[in-house]
C-alpha cells in the first residue's frame, strides 16, 4: 500500500520537500546536534535526556516526525540548563522524567504527565504547547511504550494543528 494513502487514511497529510532545500540534522551521531531552522516550516523542539539516546530509534523518530511536515530542533537536557530562550519551535515534546518535569512544572511521575497539555514560552515569547513522553531509552526497550509514543505524537500533531488554525 502506498504510504501517502496510508497516511491519508490516518488523517495525516503528506508533505514533499522541493529541491532538497532543507537539510536534516545528523541523527547518526551519538548526540544529535541542534540545527538552524528555516522559518517557513513549522518547528517542533524535542528535548531529550542527554544520557538516553539510542541512535537507531532517534533516526526512526526523526523520520516519523518529519513526515508530519515539520522541522525538528533537538535539545539535550542537562540538569535544568535549558530556558525558553533555547526553544525555537512552536511545540515542545519532552522525552524523559526530568525534562518532562522541568517543562511541565510538575513533580509527578511521567505516567501522570503524559496525555496532559502543558505550556511554556519559546525564544519569541510565544506561549507554546508542551507534551511529555517517555525517555527514548524506555521507548527503545518496550513495545507498549512505542505504542504510547505514537499516541503522544498524534496528540502533538492534533494540538499543533488546533493551535495554528
């Protein structure tokens, strides 16, 4: 079955890049890099816990999110070192307990933070949605958490579309 048809049935629009104008960050590295973003495409900021980066899963996750038609800013979370001025995107997805607690402002376990919409500010002083998910390491080792990650990504997509319309 054609991927575009499958995405359409799931309610996801497929996007194609023209002339390879955009370059994706180098996911193959052990620690993903921040990339400079192009303003004409929506940007999602992914905050991950630095010690927890299985490269193969990051690569797959990057492909899935790019298929939503957005660019990605990757930020490594190291002991509360990130501020809203570091966030370039219009939506934040936090991967892991500490990152989720930092950007949600809550001290609850990650299971209680998932599926709740939080807010933070970005570098343009815009209020943007925050979604919390499991750490990439937890997702890599659990089929159930991979399914829950998909639910989190669909939530992010729907929230983003709702806030942009």
